C-alpha cells in the first residue's frame, strides 16, 4: 500500500513539474511573441521590416505549434500576419493567403476564450450579434484581434461577395470593443469604424458623416500620433464626399508629423508613403 501511495505521489510530482515547465515555456514564448511584435512596430525602415518579418512569422508559427491553445500567442500571430499582408504584400493572391492565416489565428483565439461566440461565427447575423453583445470587458483584446483580422481578410477579398457579407459582423465586433473600452488601442477601433461607415455614399446606404465622427474620435484618442487615421480619413471619407481641402489638409498633416511614436512607428512610416501617393493622385481625382 505504502509503495503504491509513494508511486502515485511520484507520478503526481512528475506531472506537476511537467506542467510547471510547460507553463514557464508558454510564458517565455508569449513574451517572445510580444517582444517581436513590439520590435516590428517600432521599426522606422519599411524595407528592413519587409525583408525581416517573414522570418519572424515562421518563428511565431513555430511557437504557436508548440503552444496551440495560447490565445495571446495566436493573437500575436494574427496581428503580425495581418500587418505584413496589409503593409507589404502587393500580390493579391499571396496577400489573401496571408490574411487568411491571420484570420485563422484570430478565430482560434476567439474559439478558445469565447466558445459560445465561436459557434456563431459562420451563422446568421442575429445570433452572432447577440453573442457579441454578451461578451465582457476581459475579452476585449480577443474581440479587437478578431475584428482586425477579419477586416484585413475582407480587404484582400474585395471582389468576393461572401467575404463582403462579413462586414456587419466586423462592425458589430468593433462597436462592442468601443462599448467595453472607449479608448482601446488608442482609438484604433474607431479608425476601422470610420472606414466601414465611409465605404459607400449616403445615397447607397453608407453613413459617411458617422464615418467622419469616428475618424475624428480616433484622431483625438491617438493624440494625433496615429497617421494612418489621417490617411484613411482622407482616402475613404474626404474622397467619398469630394472634400479636397479636408483631403489635402489631412495628408499634409500626416506628412509633416514625426512618425516615431510608441507602437506606431512602422504604421506611421507606411502611412506617410501612402499619403504621398494619395496627395499626388488627388490632383487627378478632384
């Protein structure tokens, strides 16, 4: 009897030790993924980021394979893949494939943390919206990560009506994020809401003035440091309503700004590249 009890204790201790080691590895992997993401976002040389990110993506893939049920790791992978697909990949087919990986990671994170919401992702809008409305504040990062990845996937499949049909769900996710935390991610959810509201003119069901209000909110919450807000504001709202003075003022402000800002440097440098192109093409647009 004593021998059997001792054996069970030894087995228990071994399992506990293994679990502790796994926990340490999980935390170390999460810290590494977070550090990689932060390092990329602080990079002010887009060419270096473009050449280096693929290696980091492979590393994050490996970390996820070693810890496939770590929502934080999955969200880090989703963000990295989405940033690379949206910022550096011009080939539509390849961009779509990378955006799909981003969305897959985000969905997996959502399904781990929010299984009830997961069950409605591919179904009708009403049950989905009801589940989104029931999500609490501790899951705001998952909602935002899922919404961002989903938006990127729709952008890379703009000619696919099945993808476009997901826009109301993406909007519901972002609206829940700001309802839970109005200032989340420095106003980034409002930037997405501004784009979504400005995709169509009012005559075709769009809500451009709601889009303008969302862009202004995003600018205020970022303290004017996120230049992508100004660029998308000009591209989607100002061009939609043919407001050239606003268009040029936004782009000139983005170009004049210091791109270096915590967590936004790479985004700002890319935004300034796009601002130059929009400023030039605006001469023919208006």
